[in-house]
């Protein structure tokens, strides 16, 4: 006896729920990454549901998902809070990310197709447009897509999965590194060099550029965290 097939309405309903789930996750993640919800802020479900225009069920699912990314902490009998940014943890993760991105750069230079490189170039130009317009949030989205796309070009699924898992934990820190206009401009310059090395398929240079790019971000992140700590102590 064959299994009953889901009706078109059920399929649509499932797709709608999945889209809503992903949308709420993205919206809440943006609020945290962009600093609108500061570290250690308690997540008030009623307030957030109203702000995001959703019900509490998809919001609770989003909170649990972002806890798996390290952006939220679930506290027994106290609800959920935005996870604190811990300097020592940031240092550990950035060192590993630098090594992963460097390896991906070398592999991408060997394995990327011309279409892959064209994709990275298109993302780069979108990123430049948002930088010119002073649109940091939109710039950051394309910036992250470039790093992810280079990771995909490496052609190593294990490497990509490890990178994305770790990168989720430091997205806020990477965003912080661009809050200074001087640093933001420098990051754009570095990205131009990264694209040039990929286009030339210069694996050794791309490895060094990506590793240095992450090291530079870490320095800025540590400075930003020290500044926040000093301000909080006043």
C-alpha cells in the first residue's frame, strides 16, 4: 500500500513555515550582529515578537537556533540573553579561522572555475557599492558572502562546514572590526588584493592575504572590546 502524498496545501504550508523560520532567524541574527541587541541583553519574547512582527513560536525556535551558533545563551530558569563577547574565545577562534581561510584560498586557486571567480568578482563589486554609499550592514552581508564563496571554491565540504560553524561564533566581532571608517577602508583595500590573487590563481599570496586579513580584524576586535570594557567601567 503506497503512502499518502501530502496535499499541495500542506506542502505550501510547510514551505511557508520554513521561510518564516529562516526569516525570523535572519532578523534576530542581524539585530545581534549589528549591535542593536548588546551582549548580555535579556531577550524579551513579547517585545521581540512585536518588533519582528511574528508570534512567539518561531521566535523561540530562532532563539534556540542562534544559541547553537553561539550568539545566544540559554540560562536555566532565566530565559535567554545575547551571548557576551569573550576576548580569549575570540582570539582562539580567529586563529583557527585564519588557518582555515588560508587553506581555502590555496585550494580555491587550484579548484575554482572561471565562473566561480566571476561570482566572487560580482560580490566584490556589490560590496564596493555599499561601501561607497556608507551602508555598513549591506556591505557586511556581501563581505561575508565573499569569504563563504571562496570557501566553496576550495571544493572541500569538510573544510567549509568547519569554517561556517566557527564563523557563526564571531560574526559580531567581524562586524565590530569595520566600525572605524579607517579600518573599513583598509578592509576594502585588502579585499581588492584578495580578489586579484584569486584571479591570478596565486595560491601562496592568497593564503598570506587571507591569514593577514583575519589577523588585522582580530587586532581591531580586541581594541573595540577593550574600549567597550573601559566605557562600561566608567
